[in-house]
C-alpha cells in the first residue's frame, strides 16, 4: 500500500497544473477526455492540499461577504 501511494505521489502534474485542473472542474467546463487525462496525471497529495486551500478560500469569501452585507444594513 505504501508503494502505491509513493507511485501516485510521483505523478506528472505540478501543483499549479493541479490547481488549474481543479478550477476547471469547479466551474464544470472540463470535457470528458481532458478530465480523464487529468485524473491519470494528478498527484493525490496536491489534490488534498488544493482541496484544503480552496475550502479555506471559500469559507473566508463567505465570511467577508456576510460581514459586508451586515455592515451595509447598519
């Protein structure tokens, strides 16, 4: 199992290419063939880091929007 994880973490896409692939997926504009190519090349470690990063950005964005909306009502 550790050998499989080691092999997966040596995949070709770098972190910024992983972010690009995830961004395309979030907007739902990735075609099937491109999606399958990305899945074959994505590094799972990068996916976890990118997921945490996008989650943090999403939460911070929501907090800022709510703060702005509450401040504009006052």
